């Protein structure tokens, strides 16, 4: 009996000792990952790194037009998928700056192909941070070109306002909030709608 009790006590002691060592290590690992992937506020809502692009975007009050457009284009499943994708997300204000009636016209079912072309022009394959963009701009002698999911390219440079994005039409947008980490990529909020 005494041997059995000692074995149980030893087993219990070892289990408690292992738990005491493992718990702080697990917490440190979780805290380290939380530190790396910080939550950013966009449009009055927290953008959680554990959620995907769509799960976060639907909560931003600044991106209701973009979300409506993504739904109308049938891109919800794609942008909820594994990716990774880097999305240059125009704000409601950016859409409002388009010529009168443009958004309403694009949201019509018969214009789905055009809408899809415009939206996928805002998406680049991969997980691209602002540090990546700045490195590419520097290595490119002041410019970097990235191919979009739509197939055309965006040109990136740096100016007094920060990272500038020039579309195929020569319009220039600026990144206003960078590095909004998602579970399936990255979002950079921009102040203009880009046109292929």
C-alpha cells in the first residue's frame, strides 16, 4: 500500500510540476503571437488578425460600399478563402468621389463583369506588408510594380503622403492605414478607387 501511495504522490507531483512549467510557456507563446499580429481599428471597428478579410471588412463603417460591391461581384467566398491576398481597400469616401452614378451603375447585375474587374484590380496575390512595399520601391529605384489578380499592374512609389499607388489610368491613391493583418492576408486602406 505504501508503495502504491508513493507512486501516486510522485505521479501527481510530476504532473503538477509539468503543468507549472507548461502553462507559462503556452501563455508566452500566445502572447508572442498576439504581439506580432496586433488588432487595428478601421472604420470604428477592430480588425482581428484571427479573422479573414470578409469577416473584418463587414464591420468597418468606412467600407460599406466596398463590401456591397464585393457581394454584388460574387467575391465573398474568394476573399474568405485561404489566400493569402493583399487588398487595397478603398473607403466609402473614395467610392463617393467617383463620377455621379458610377457606383449605382456598377452594382447592377448586368455590370457584374466590370465590377469584378475593378475589384480584383485592388487585390494582389500574397501577403504584402508596407515594409515589403517600401523595400520593393527602394530596390526598384523609387518604383515597384505588382501584378493584380485582375491581371493588370499597379505601380507603387513613395511621396510626401506616404505610399502612393498609381493605376493604369494614371490616378494616384495613397495608403491611409497600412498593415491590417488578416488570417488570409493583409489589408491596406486607400483613399481612391483604382481603375484598370
